[in-house]
C-alpha cells in the first residue's frame, strides 16, 4: 500500500510537470472573448482517472505551484494568487470523483460507458476549475470589462467561453487517447483486481 501511494504521488508530480510544459509552450489558441483554448489539463485528468480525487487534487496543486515558481503566473494580489493558482488548479481534481465508475467500466470492457464517464468527469473538473477563475474575474479583473458591461457578465463570458472550449478540446483528445491506449487510464489497483478475478 505504501509503495502504491508513493507511486501515485510521484506520478502526480510528473504529470503536473507535463501540464506545466504544455501550458508554457505556445500551443494555446486565443479566443476573441479574451480567454484561450488549452489542453494542458489533460495530465491532471489522467491522474484523476487513474488515482482518484485526492491524488488529482494534489497534482493540480503542484501544477499551480509550478506556474508560480517558473514565473508563468499572473499575480495581482496574494488572495488572487491563492484562488487562481492553488484553489482553481487543485479543483480540477474533482474529476477524480468518477474514478471508481471509470475503473469499473474499464475492467468490464464497457468502452462506451467509460467514454461517457470520462466526458462527464472532464466537464466536472473543468467546471470546478473555472468556477474559481470566474470568481477571481469578478473580484480582480472586472476593471477590464467593456464600458457598460458588469464585472459578473464579463467574467462569465471570458471564463465560460474558455472553460467550454478547453473542456471540448480536452475531451476530444482524451477520447482519442482512450481509444488508442486504454491502459493509460487504468489504475494499478484495477489491474490487481482484474488479475485476482482471472486467478479465481
């Protein structure tokens, strides 16, 4: 159990670093609303589907910390930094709440159900993250709203469009990854359970 937990934490840190690399490379697409489309959340989603909520929460937290360490974060105040780089990134881990049904359907070779859970879990993780960016947008970025537009509406448009676009891109790429390499989504625990079933 201790070795498994250690492996989970190491994997979480490595994939968080991958998320950072994807994020700092010039791969995102700018939206006319002010946000950008990125697939950098994919490594954190993979952690979520392999290990569950806690390890994915940790992975998101590490990713947010790395953003600050390498100077890729936009820092306005300490509170804004906590909300947008610790809380928001960690909340991607909520996708891990669907760890059990994803692993169960994987073991049972129910590919369509697995894909359905991946889509829904990816949406929940994306929504959980961008909810906090939405809150931060109202508090800290409302001054950039066009004349006559409220801070709430401005933040909703920017973060809502970014969330939907990034969710869609991540979902498409995750489904492609799943169809080509389903082992990438299967946890060690699931493999052990499957082996025990076959040996029984």
